[in-house]
C-alpha cells in the first residue's frame, strides 16, 4: 500500500476523557477486532491499566478502513498515556504521527492536561482533529465546550466532531475526518532507512520488541540494522504490525508503524527516541528529538522480610527490562537491612512499580519517603548530585544547594482561587500568572518546588475544589534553596531510615509531625524514650514516650510513708541505670507504619 493511503495519528486528552474507549470503537468500526473478540480497554494489556482505568504504555494498532471515496486506507493509531509522569512517552509517540485527535469531555470541558497535550502536539506540527466526547451524558454542555475550544485552544468550533465513544456516536465521522484532514507521510528522497523507536518491551521468548515508525526506506527480516545512540548492530529476526496483537509481515515500508525484533538481549540496549538505520547504507544523521529519560523521584525500596532480598533483586531486574525509565541500585540501612535505591519518573510511576512488585512477583515491600535530586555546589567548587539523605554532605562545606522546580498549570472554578493561592504559598511556590478561561474557571500558572508537589498536592487540590480542579506540570530546571538534612534521634541515636532533606523553614513543622507519628508506633520501654528531630545538631522538635511504670508500692499496706519513698527512689535509680544501658527496640512494623503512611 502506498504512503498516499497511509494515515498516522494518535489520540490525546486529559485523563479519563475517553481515549481508550474511542480506540476500542475505531477498531470495531474498521473490523480490526470482531465484536466477539472485543473487550473494554482493548489496548490496555496490563491488569493494572484495566483496574486503574489509565493507560501506562503506548499501544499502536494498524487498521484498514474503506472510506466513502471507495479507497482503502491504512490507519495507524497510537494510543498514548494521559498522565504527566509519562509525558516523554507521549512526545515520542506524537513524533511518529502526522495528526492527532484531541478529545475533550463534553461534561468536564477543557482541563489542564488538555492544554499541555495540545502544546506537545503543536510542537510536533501535527494536524489537530477536535472531538467532543460523552455528548450523551446529561451533564454535557456542547456549546460551552465549543466556546472553550475557541477561546482557550484557538480551535475553530466548526472543526469539532460531537461524539460518544461509549455509545458509538460520531465514530464514522471521526474516521472520515482522519482520512480527509490528516496528511499522508512524506518519505525522504534518498530512501535510506530511518526508523524512530518510540517504545519497547521485553518478551521472554523473543527478546526485545522495538516499537518503530518507519520514516523512509524499508526494513525486513535478515537485514542488519544499527542503533545510532549506541552504535551497535543487530540482525532483524522479525518485523510486523499490531492488529492489536503482533502480526508478522515480510517487510515494513515508509509510513508504517509496527515492530522490529532483533537479537537484543535486554531493553537497556534500545532507548526510546533512538534512530534505527541500515548498517550497510546508514543515514547521515539521526532523527531529531532523542534524549535520555532521567528519573525525577527517588525512594528506597526494601523487602519486609530480609530473606527476600535476592528475590526482590530478580524482580526489579525483570521490571527494568520492560520499563527502561525505572532505575535501581543496591543500598543498605541499619534499620531496614539490604534494599534498593530506585529512580522513577514521578509518583504515579513509583506507585505502579510498587504495585507490580506486589502483584506480579508477590513481593511485600517498604518504601522510604520519596525524595528528589538536589544539585550541591561545594566550597571547593565541586558539584555533587544528592538523591539520598544519607549522602548529604557536611553543611560546612556547602556553598549552594539547588532543588528541582516545576511549572504547574492549575485549572479551578473561580470561587476557589483564594484557597489555591494559599495552598501554593504553603508549598513554597509563587503564582506567576492568572488567566480567566470562561465565566466559571480560572487558570493559574505557578512555579513550585518538585519536592512539595510529590506527596499530597494533587489530593489537596481535589479536596479543596470538590474534584473540579485539575493540574499539569512540566520540569523547569533548578533553583537555589535553603535545604537542610533533618535527622530523627531516638534515645539520642540517629535512625537513618527517617532522615529527610527539608527546607529550613519547614524543618520544625515536619519534625514535629514525624515525631508525633513515631510516638504512636514505638512501644513503651522501662525508661523515658526521647524522640527528637535535629538539624545540624540543633533540636527542632521533641516528643517523649513515657516509661512503663510498675507499681512498686502495691505491696505496702499502711505503715510509714518512708518505706514507700524508699521503694520509689530505688525504682528511679533503676530507671536511670536502664536509660544509660538500655537500647530502644524499634519494631519492624513501626518502620512500615510510618513509611507506608505516605507523608
């Protein structure tokens, strides 16, 4: 089939606006899957995706559609994740397309991530087809949404297609719009092989499966190909397309979206965004846009039972094969034993990895408080990267600490703007711009430290706005901050599992909160146990656990008071001695309770 009859497009939208349901209907309409084979969330292959109702991995599918003009077109759809943690995957998938369906929930209207995803698509110069989904809902307000599209996104309302993916309304109109509006792929005149790798996964029996878009040239079985980022060469074992299951083909032509299986042993060999070319006749330069994925959030993951360490190591190795964005390295803690320092793209990514460890590998794990990467400039001019509180250098030798910041776009109903500004200030952020979107909603542009939005920012946003608020963020580099390491001392001994890097202004309140939490979970001893939060030797918060008290005067019936006093004095001396020699026993479940409780 010629490139004139090929159309490559993706579906972009805010979370839960119906991307995956629309892709299900498109596959049914084009008879890619039969009604008998069809199931909800057809392209979501993981149980976790189906349960959470979110897409985690990009899923391509090749469809054939006989249009009203009598021609049969090859439609390559790329269903993309909607969550901000996977925005790099989205940008690479969009780079493999010429057009994008922008979905807007007719009941919810334009959300923060709708704006962010549209920016990603326009950066790639994609043709946008706006679709208003869920028009059959009682709360749907089509006119209002069309107005928002014009005012916020500058998209003409007449281009908009009203639809309901669930009810199957407007599906044919969407397919005809793809055929008519999305441009056909244009091949490079030199016909040299250029394939962009936009995703990969690991198959136990076949090795690494690279998801590719062929921009020029052809790729077939037996051909030797080269990856331009690593310079390594491989022999192609199989090529094919997704229908949505893998379906082998003899050859992939320019404009095709499919997969290539070469003799790669691990997913670390192929990088998202890399260019695949012919080894004998390579293209002169790589396709633009490739960059290494950098983890943004770090957390320690430890097995609850220390004997499970080797099993956890094996499980993480297998997860990394399927998810190159996930990184891990061995570390040990006096409190938690041997474990791993893991890097994630964001908090949702961290949650998914932990859940997959529990489900797929039956691992019970504890995770430490999530932290971000700090850039530290020392007085001798050297630079250090700190992702773990235990590696925090001596404050005397620090010249400057820089923390990662993010640009956050918050969309809220107008009546909550005061509360939102208050929340941003609490989180050490600043509001850079406020924009009235329509008669009921406002968009706030803010700059916030990444560490402040990690744990509970989105939850607070949702509860403050009764679920009507939405947010999206993008990384905005680093800025100087007064960060300090806070240690938790229990009976004078620091416990590194509870060490964190906090802002100096927040050290006291955070220390007080953590000390209160520890007081609840550490059992009483025969002596008073002091729980202290310390910053550089200075105590900023303290709680005490009262001593267990045995009633030593119980056997004294009446008589002289001095007898009772003598017994109480003796008890006091004993407690002093205990305090000098006694060690505080912190049970394992205390660590689990504190570390699992989120903040």
